[in-house]
C-alpha cells in the first residue's frame, strides 16, 4: 500500500458500518488511505484497537468523550493497559463539550475539566499525543477558552505534551494559540459546504493542519445528508488546497507528513 492520505479521525467501529465495514476498509487500502479509528468510551476504544490490529493501514486512539462523562467511570489503569497495543497512537477523544449544557451547569463543566486532565496525565505518562474535542455553547467560544487555560497549565508541567484539536471551529487567534502549544488543528468535510472555516484555513501554517472526516458524521457536499466514511478525506484535502489557493499535490503531501509526524505513524509501502 502506498499511503497518500491519512484520515486522522474516524469512527469505523460504530454501528453505522455494521453491514459494509470491511468493504470500506478495503477501499481505503486500494486508494492509499490510512485511518485513525477514535474511541469515545471504553467499549468503542477496545473495538478501535481490534480493528487497528486487524488492518495494517488502521491505527487507534483511546479515550472517554466528554459527553460520555456521565455514562462511564473513567479508570486510567484500564486505558493504560489498552494503550499497550502498538497500534494505539493517541489518547482521546477527550476534551470539553458545553454545547448541550445549561449555561449555569458549572458542576458538569467541572467534571469535564477533571476528566480532560485525567487524559492529559495519561498522554504525558505514555508520551502520546492527545486527540481533543472542543465544542462551545451557542454563540460563544467558552470551551475553547477553558481548554486553552487547561493546556497552558499542563504544557508548563509536561513540555512534550502535544496533540490535535479535532474538528476545529475556533478563531484564527485560538488556532495560533493551540499551535504555539504544539497542537495541530484538523478540518472535516464541513469545509466543503460551510465558509466560516476559510479564514483559519488560510491563516495558519500548512504544517499545522490535518485532514479528517469524523465519519460517519458530516459528509461532504457530494454526499450531503448521507453517511460519511474515510474515503471523503480526499475531498477534505482538495478543499483545503482550494481555499488556500495552493498546489493540491503539495497540500496532500504536507498533510500526510504532518499526520505521520504527530502520531509517529510508519510509512506503509506494502
């Protein structure tokens, strides 16, 4: 396999792929697309690892999503054990999600922050990057601002801390702050039909951008309102090149290098 693209965030273990998962994975191999299968709780993290261990061009990230904070008691020892697999390349999906919280629900926000710090500790211990979820309340950037505060403090304690801000929807200033903290920012196929991401895509260094699908969510314009899959990462990369008015092949190769560097991925040439 000659790897040409890396979907840095997909959920191929989810039930939406129950009937054609292996077919999609084979199409990824044929088209030179590697993927990081991201867990959102212990069960989906385990299945992400199983998938990754079964396919050379798949890798796994393990973690507890902030929206699952009420559903599962986070046990670092269990995730630490799961991370012993050589196919686990990151810790997450973790972070802060205030979108569905009441504005005054400070108790839930506090729990999310504590959970996020637990993931930071594990990532620092294992020297693995984080895959970070941030979603703010309507018409605010509150989750991003809280996350920046947490990461600045953590970075002072753990200088090697690094990761990716998944499905970035913040401002240019916030992007630059994350980049200064050794985090990349990634974009999904939402950029094929929404223009509010263009400013950040143009402004930040290409060396700090990743491409992802967040599949099965947010399909590109070509498949709007349908189930998404990692094959759409090609459209994400093409759109990033279009928005930046840069050579598509240069953008493709740079984003591939960015992902390999952050997640310490091997060169797949079988």
